[in-house]
C-alpha cells in the first residue's frame, strides 16, 4: 500500500492516484470536504517520503451528492 493510499484511507476518503511518465501525479479524491482539503494540504506539502513536490494544482473540483468511487488505490 502506498503512502498516498494510506493517507487517503486514514482520512476516510475514496479515490485513486497515478504517477505519470512526466514525473507528475494525477488522481481523483472524494469524501467530506474538510477531509479532501486536508488531503490536498498533505499532497501539497508532504506526500510520500521519496517525493519532491515543487507545485500542486487541483482542478475540476465540484460538490457531489454521493461517492462515485470506492476504496483508495494506486493505478499503474
């Protein structure tokens, strides 16, 4: 289990993350707004021990009525 998966699950979130060939990370996170915000801070400032974060950008944010995903996974 990756550090990001562990953090997402710890916060009670669902979603996925994937490392890209460009050395960036993409993903989707769903859950309570305050926990999503906490995850965004973690992704922006901490991340996994081997990561080097130079910039974080979060797009396509929207409110949803119910979760569209289940679990938290790393995609390859």
